[in-house]
């Protein structure tokens, strides 16, 4: 009755490790184990219920037989008082049969009662172990999910610093430097391309301004 549950308890850890080695999903496997254990417990509960019912039936039969023993004893006494020894003997013979039945039923009932108590004890142990494994399952599931996230994060961080990404970044940096150099060169060429007329025009502007200043100075002296 408890073979499956015991087997699951024994091999859960080793099978879980094997599943991790094979890259199987430990969360799904844990859920499957718990479903199977739950089914096993329900089967045991049914067996215990049947055993309890059987124990009650035997107890009822034993009590009935004991009642008949007391009844036949009383009837035998009544027959003796009535002077009917033959009827008293018949009552005593029937009483003897019921006494034998009581002995047999008592043994069966005691055995059934002990079996029932043992089954109930084991069932309670199974339920406690199931609850403990349920808590452990939740913990393992949380650890498995955390490990998945860490693995994904580590892979992402590794890809950020790999050679290909680094080379791509360096290429973009070189392009920016090239753009900046081209802009500076274009400014230098623009300055160099100014014509001689531009230079003289600037010079004429300077002379005209100086002449105007001279005339204003002479006018003040007069």
C-alpha cells in the first residue's frame, strides 16, 4: 500500500538531480511528483476508510454475540426455575456457541482495530510528509526560477562584453571621430577659400573708417 509513496520519497532527490543534468524542467517534474503522491494518499484514505468500516462491523457482531450470551444465560436460569431442565440445557448449549463466536469475533475485532490504528498512523505520517514536501517543492520552484533568471542575466551580461559587441562599439566610435575630423577640415577649407577681393574689401572698410575719424578730429580743431 505504501510502496509507491516510499519509492517517491527515496528517489525524488536523485531523479531531480538527473532531471537538472538532462536540462529537464524541475518545476514541472516536482508538480508531477506531488500529483502522484496526492493520488497515493487518496488511495490510502480509501483503504483506511474500508478498514474502519470493517472494524466497526466486527465490533457490532461481537457486541451482538455477547448480548446473546447474556440472554441465553438468563433464559437458562428461567428454565431451571420453571423446572424445565431440557429447555435449560438447550439454552446453555446455544450460549456456548455464542461464547465461541464472541471469542472468535473478539480476536478478529482486536486485529482489525490494531490494523486500523496502524493505517491511520501511517496515513497521518504520509500527510505530514506530503505537507513538508509541498513546502520544499515551493522552495525548490523558487530556487529554480531564480536560477533561470540568473542564467539569463549572466548570458545577457556576457553578450554585452563579448568581442563582437566590443568591435561594433569601436567601429561606431571611429565613425564619430571621422565625422568630427571631416567637419574641422571643411571649416579650414572654407577659411582658405576666401578671395583676395574679400581681403581688400575688408581693408577698404578699415581705411574709410580711419578717414572718417580723421575728418572729425580736424573739424574739432577749427
